[in-house]
C-alpha cells in the first residue's frame, strides 16, 4: 500500500478509537507510533516515541500555558470574578437584558486572565446564573449567553488554543495573542447587540435590573482595581513588547498571587487547590500535544498534506472557495467532536495547504480558533453547553435553544474575519514590527 493509503487507514482507525472512548492523547500517539513503524521502521517509531515527550515538555514557548492557567485559577479561587461581575452589572444591569450584557462584558474582561473557555464559562455560570434567575430572565437566554460568553476566552489573550496552534505550526504566539484582541472585542459587541435587540423587542426575556447611582458605580471599581490593573499590565506589556508571552504569563501569575495575598483573599487551601487544578489541566494539555506531535510526524511521512495540496491545486478552486470548504468541515466536525481534538487532528493536514495557497498563518490561526469557539456551542456535543447545563440544571434542550441566536452572530463574525483579514492582522503588524 502507498503511504497515502496508510495515512487514510490511520485516520479511520483514529476516528474509531475516538468513538469507543479512547483518550485523544493515547489514540493519536498509538496511531502515530504504529504508522511510523509501518512506513519507516520500528527503531524510528521508538525514537520518536521517546524524544517527543521530552521535546514538548522542554519547549520554552509552551511554558506560557501553565503560567496563564495558574493565573486564572488563582483569580478564580480568590473570588475576583464575582467583583468583576458586580462592577459590570451596576453599570449596565438597569438596561433591558442588562445583566446578560454584563455577563458578556465580564467574560470578555476575564478572558484576559484566563486561558480556558470552559473555566471562564463555568465561573461565570456560578456567578451570573443566580443573578439572572433573581430577575426572572428567560432560562434559554441566561444559559445561552453564559455558554457563548465563555467562548470569547478563546480569542482574547491569553488563549490556550493559540498556544497550541503556535506550537503545532511554528507561528509566533505573541503575534497570535495580539491578533485575537480586535476579533474578540468585536465578537463580544455582536453578542451584546443581539441581547439588546432581543430584550428590547421582548422585555420578558431579560427584565431590567435596579439602577445605581454614579457614586455606587464608581465605588464598584474599588473591589477589583487590582485585577483590572493586572489585565492592562499583561495585555499592554505584550502589545508594546515589554514581555514575551511566557514572561507575560509569569508576571500575571506572580501579580495575581501577590495582590490576592495582600487583599487576604488567598489562603493556603485555596492556593493549593489552584496549584492542583493547574497541574491537572496542564498535564492534560501536554498529553494531548505529545500525542498530536507523534501523529503529526506520521501525517508528514504519509504525505497526505502534500497530496491534499496537489489535489486542491488540480481542482483550480479559488482560494476563498477552499477556505469555505475548510469552514464547512469545521462546522461538521464541531457537531460531534470537541475543539482540542479538531485542532490537533486538522492543523497538521490543513496548515500546509492554507499556507501553500498564500494565506497568512496568523489569519488562519484566528479563523481556526474562531471555528473551535463555534464548535464549543454547537449541538449536540458542544462541551461548554454541557458545563452550563450541569451548573444551571436546566434541560440541555433549553441551552441548545439559548445558543442559537449567538451562533447566528458567530456566522456573521466568521464572514467578517474571512473577508476583512485586516481585522486580525493590522494590530500585530502595527504593534510587533
């Protein structure tokens, strides 16, 4: 059999292993190891199996991820998420759908100290859901806005998927971080607009909350001034070049620990919990990356990516038509596969094709990450929806119904990213000359 035929068999076996519940890291490592053994030799497969974990664990750029995860868990444990929510709800909670809009705003702000969309959505669910129930918000709107708001975390840095994409493709993680800021802000604005329009037309969906005086609104900044300052320091330092992404993660994690201790909101038990959760999350991601790299080597040897380039070139499709096919592929995969699986499975195959067509790697990183966000709230498998369902105890069909308006916003947003690449590229081009 030809290498391409072996590669196709490997993909089918991989999907089969996913179907029977084999963890993605183990499945990709197993298929990659077997494929390398068959296509090259037993010795080559064993060497790659031995060297890859060392290369991944010792990768300096990947150290960014556990640092930002530690930052997020320290902030979660200290309860500053509740302070941010209180601030936002006092400023906009009196508008129709205001508490839901505040939830979106806090998700966008909290994304700057969190590297996990699921963690962001879970935290906001525990904070925002009781408030929206208190003011008789429609359960579908409440659960839908929290699930959708959590996905903003994937675009606004720090972003775990950006780090993984950068490692898999050799693309600058710093440029990816900066490139995600404007699309992430636009996404949040789209969500806020759709909430306002729906609640303006039907106030029963999101009744207005109480009004607060200007003095009370300003006073709300006092409880979360440090976290806002930390966000500005981390993002500002990245944008002006004070920090590399790894240094920004270290500064952010150290700053979070210092100011939470200073405010007496972090005791030993909370800090230990944050450390354990950081180790568990980081270990899971490192395991996925090790499996992904072994599988990536197998894909390269199988020549599938290069065969795909030749096939698509022979079709003579316009480059944007190819991008449209890739978007459709992600839409289909997102209905039954979680986002980490999609990235590590598709990027080794699609990245050479897209770069070969002349598209910017940074822009493609934004697009693929954006499609992963959509997968996180796409029925029937979107993982963020199940997290919110578990927190809210609402039927999963209610959550499905709630995310549909936000998915429509997402389609408009994706079209904007595709047809106006400057939205993603102008900021890194300006800030990182």
